[in-house]
């Protein structure tokens, strides 16, 4: 099983591919130095394999590599950041209270 997270900027999304088949996506929009993340979805037929987690990790890694902050409007991404406090710095300090992340880095 080959799993790969791929940025598809012309479609405004990251895709996660399982053996060359798109099984999930995370939509995004970049404005200046901020990546807005409104939505993720994974094919329910492949649920329970950690595909969503792998997708989100890839998206957040890409944001960090590009020096971007994120606005995690997607509840799945927000929950992932809450579970990985080392990533809370990807959300600008002023934006953390809006996403319930004001204490995630303590």
C-alpha cells in the first residue's frame, strides 16, 4: 500500500493517494503568509487506516516548510493540532483563541 500526500495547487487542495487513487483531500487557500484550511475529507471506504491523519500531517508539514501560518477552520485539522501541541505555533498567537488553541501550547 503506497500512500502519498500531493499538493495540487491548481485545484486548491492537497490530495492523499493510495496506490495512485485519490482517497482524500484537504482544501486550502494561501493569502500572503497564511494558509486557510476549511475542509478535509476521506473516502469512507478506506476509513480507519490513518489516512486522514497522514493527510493532515502532510499538509501541516508543507505549511511549515513554506513558512506559512495556518487558519484551521476544519475541525479535523484543529483537533489534530490540539493533539500535537508542538504544532500550535503554526497558528498565529492572535488567532489561537478563535480556534480554541490558546492553551494548547502550555
